[in-house]
C-alpha cells in the first residue's frame, strides 16, 4: 500500500502536478451542435513589446486551424475589412455583440488572439525567444466560449559555442539579427491548436474526445 | 539481391509520388506563411506579386495532386486580383471558394456584389 502511495507521489512530481483533462471534458460544447464549422480570426491584440509580433502571428494562424478541420476566413481580406471599420486589433471588437459576425460574415465563431509576451533574450553564449499567447474561441450564436488556451514556448536561438567566446558573441548577434521567427510563431500556434477538438473537415471529427493533454490551468488562464 | 530490388521499387515510388508535403487533412500550403509575412511586413508591389505567385502555385500543385485547395487560398488570390481591377477573375475565384467551402458564401457574395457596383 505504502509502495503504491509512493509511486503516486512520484508520478505527481514527474508530471508536475498539472491537472490534465480530455478534450471532451475540457470543451464539451465542441462535441454538440454548437461545434462551429467556420472561424473568423480577429486582428491580434499585441501586448508584447515587439511591434512585428502581430505580423508573424497573423501569417501563421490560418494554417493550424484549417488543418484542424475548420473553415478559416481569409485574414488577408478580413483584416482589411476590420481596419476599414476602425478595428485595428481585437480589443476594439470585444464589445461588439457576437451575432453581428454571424450576420455580416456568416461566421460560426470568432477567435480572439492575444500576444502576451514576445521576449528576445540575449546572452553571450546563448539566446532565446519566449512567446506567450492566449486564444479564445467564441460562438457567434450562443456567445459562449467554445475553446480557450494559454500557450507559452521558449525557443533557443543561440549561436555556436564551439567557435570560442568571440565567435559565439558574433554568431549570437548575427543569429538574433536575421532570426526567422516564422517557425517560432508556427510552433506556439500548433502547440495550442493541438488541444482543440477537430472540426468537420478533419477525418477524426467527433472522435478525439478521449484525447488527453488539455491543461485546465492553461484553459482558464486564457480567459483572464 | 531481392533486398536491392525492394530499394529500387521504393525509390521509384518516391520519385513518382513527387514528395509533396501535405498536412494531415491533406492540404498543400507550400511556403504560404513566408510570403504572407513578407507582404504584411512590407506591402510593396513586389512582395504582393510574390504572394500572388505563391497562391497560384499552391492552387496548381493542389490540383495536380488532386488535393482540395486549402481554405481561403482561392479567395485571397481573388482579392489580390480584384485590387488590380480584374473583377472577372476575382469573381470566378470567389465562386470556386464558395463551391469548395459553402461556409464562405455569405461573406464572398457580399464582396462580389460590392465589386459589381
């Protein structure tokens, strides 16, 4: 018995005591008629200090949601339309009643995306980027939250330490200057979308309810 | 000897399949994010054209491989051509998108009617 408890305690340490839910337990509405077929992405809310972060996120958002089986309205068009209406980022759309998006776009759901952190850290022998995002998907029919997630990734962008100290300084400087952030933006978006129940264009639609790996903490944090 | 034959067949299959990378749903995206980012960052005529070329390539490769064109690709190309006042091509592309994805009907029919004005 005590052996059993020991292993339970050990397991809790190993998994870091983060309560994980299945997709269906975390997002039950996504397994009912409320599951959207289409997603309208609102212009990203950028709370980070990096001015170009929003462009990286916008350019990489459509693909993971489309690959998850949803119709995603083309952001190249919708961003222009929002901008013409004076909506430069999602903050200005928070107060708009969600059925408006159903009426004017035919969208079943709207996605609010917030860039919380886009920090480039430089050190002599290493460099990394921390990106923290939150995603909230809201039904345009019920105005309920269908899916939400908070996702952070830290990616090493450091130079080559084998080249000696001076070489490393130069390599780090060069790497951070010409760093391609597209794969980083893709990584954070993909990690978040992996927790989302898939939609009608995906072969596993309605069958991924038992897939575990949704952190309740990350689900709730996105709503704060 | 038999092993060698197997390798040859495998290589032949790989060669014939053309090795196009697609997503699990079966969409081909090419380097979509890259040219889209460049356009957002610096919307010069050259960068818009580069994205347009990329969209045409995505459509061409998808059709060659009998894949459904990914959501939004046809509409995006339609939008960029409408900006050059090529409303006929734009309307044809929007209609193709609506046919593939009926969810886009409300939105794109509005765009078509606003182009006609």
